[in-house]
């Protein structure tokens, strides 16, 4: 059961790979209508025709830190989807005084010295690295079938999504994360959508600072089930009070 916080809250929304702030439009509108402050972010190299040659994982962490610092944000609910779990986890590690609660939406978790692709088994990792190399250093976005297959999207939703995706800066998924504190120390919610628990995610279920919720809607929850996702984000805000 979800609850809705009545206290105005600041949400910073970070999209996963291949996407920009646009993917949060429905979520942003709902949260603002309820009186909350919302900052959806497009990370470097993720806008159309953006140059991503120099974009690294550190660049993306710095992008989010800049949003927090430039807007003097505190008591933030920081939300990361998929790839951006690696980003928001590091941001929370760097600026814990600004983050009240971190929400991982079907997301990868950061581990010191490990990249996103290190979460894959060797055959898949090698295949993804080859795709990045063959694509000029960018991680190619999925096609309509890849986006829709088993992920809870209608054909129309998948077409809407894929038409807006851009290839992702490859270094961001091959660079290792840098963590100064234990991930278990974060006040966090993990929303499971399509990812079956990996060993590292499953381990967080035993941590008292972590809450787990489930949306059986496929990987693209902000597209397939925006109302339900907003409910869980508001519940996360309640946990931070």
C-alpha cells in the first residue's frame, strides 16, 4: 500500500541509458501537480546529436552533483533508473548531506572498482563491448522489439520510447564506480520491475536502511505504469521524513 506525503519534497530524477529528462515527463507533471519540486535531468551526451567522446562515468556523476549544488538542493529524493543506479549511488556517496533518500528503479548498483558491464556474464559483456566498439564508442540503443519484449510496453509505447532514444556514451558503462562508503549505509528504496534480484541486490534486502517494493510492469516503469511509480516515489519521500 502506498501513501502520499503532504510535505513539499524535492525530487531529482535521473534517466537510465539512452534516455533524457523527457522520459520522466509524466512523472514530473504528476509530482509537480501534487506540490513537489522536481528536477528531471538529461545527462551529458544523451541529447540528440550530442558529442559524447569525452563523456565518462565521472562526467555523469558531476552532472548530478552540479544540479544539487547549483540549485542549493537539500533533503532530496534522488531517483535513478537502470544504468543511473550506478550514478545516483555515487552521488549519494559524495553528497550525503544533500540526499534524504535514494530510489533505485530497476537499477544497477554501484560497487567500488566495478563497472556496469561487470554485472554481466562474460559472453554478454564481451558482446556489449564489441557493440560499443563497432558503434564508434557509443552503446547502441535497443530497437522496438528489444524495448517491448517482455517489458510491459504496448507496441505504441515501445515505438514512442525508441523513437526518442539515443546511443549512450560507452565509457560510462565501462568505467569503474568509485565508492567511499558502504552502499548499505544509504537510506534507500529499491523498486524491482523486471530485474530478478542479482546477488548484490538480494544482499541489500537484509539491510535495515533499505526498503524493497515491486512493480510487475517491466523495465520501463515510468512509461508503462507512471501512476503506480509516482505512488512509490511518494512513499519513499515518507520514509525520508
